[in-house]
């Protein structure tokens, strides 16, 4: 990884106008958690936090959206405005550029998503039994999911100029609709991997929260998908460099 490329990409990602919008959106789960605690509802806190707040709002919407914005922009934004040519022209191995940009997108996504998940869950659970293990499970799953999503969307940003549209289709059509209808497709969903890790760590009743993918399958698939995405991202960067020099 190259430190200069990493810092340049972090400043570029966090300095964009859309980052402010994502920051405002990241505050929404915390607001919902506060409303939940003040509503004096009879809904089980662990069940609501696991399924609606963390599984639905954070894992289902905020995390993939933030990773999509940062992952595709890490390489794609510079490819669009032409500045990527100057980075690729430097005497750096392509894998160092790719890993630097991947690390920057992971950092940007983590800064946005992990605090939102942690603080909203703490507020919503209010010290409920099993809450600590639920938070630990989801934070572990989300951390792994950030890496996988970032690698996937960075790869898309390198391989195609329509990365954002394709990413939206994957998140909201494949993960949001298809996996909900066809149970067998859930082994091909990053969201389900995250829930699988969370379910394997969380010590809560199955009636409150149960994942469809085992933690072992989720962990292996996270490694496979992230590794494949990084490999094809490096290959794509190499081909892009050759094309520009030609």
C-alpha cells in the first residue's frame, strides 16, 4: 500500500459533498434508537435492535450505500475526471495503488457506519440481557462486511463506468428483493454473510434473531469474495494503465 495515494484518496472521499449527506443519514439510526427508547413500547428491545435497527437500517441500507459511494468513488471519480492517469503514471506497482484506495474506502466507510451501529444499538438495547453479545456480533459482521463491500465496489469502479448503477442494482434488487424471495440465493449475499457472523457470535434467543447463513460459511465466503474482488481490481488496474499508455 502506498501512503501518499492512501491519504490523497481519504481526503478526496471525505471532502466530497455526498459525504455530508451520508453523515446526516448515519445519524438517523441513532435518532430512531432514541425514539424507540422513549416510546415505551412493548416490543422486545433485542429483537427490534437485531432485526429492524442493525439488520435492517444499518446492514440493509446504511452500510452498503456508504460502501458503494466510497468504493466506486475511490477509483472511479479519478477515472472520470482524468486525474487517475497521473497516479497510474507514477512508478508504483498497481497492487499498491489498489490496496491504498481500498484501505481509504474501508476507513471512510468504517468511520461512518461503525459509530452509528455502536451508539444506536447501545441506546436501543438499554442494557437488555444479551445486548453486549449482540452488539459484538454485529460489529464483527459489519467490519467484515465493510471490507467485502469496499472490495466489490472498488473493483466495479475500476472495471466499468457504470459501477454506481450496477452496485445499486446489487444492493437493492439482489440483496433487497431476490434473496428475500429465493432462500437459496442467500449464500450469494454479502448482507447475509454479515448477519451470519452476527448470529454466530450473538448469544440471544433464536426467536429474537437467527441468521440464515452459518458463521463458518459467512466467514469463508467473505474471504473468497473479498479476495476475488481485489484480484480482479488489480488486474483491471493493470489493463487500464496499459490502455492509457498506449
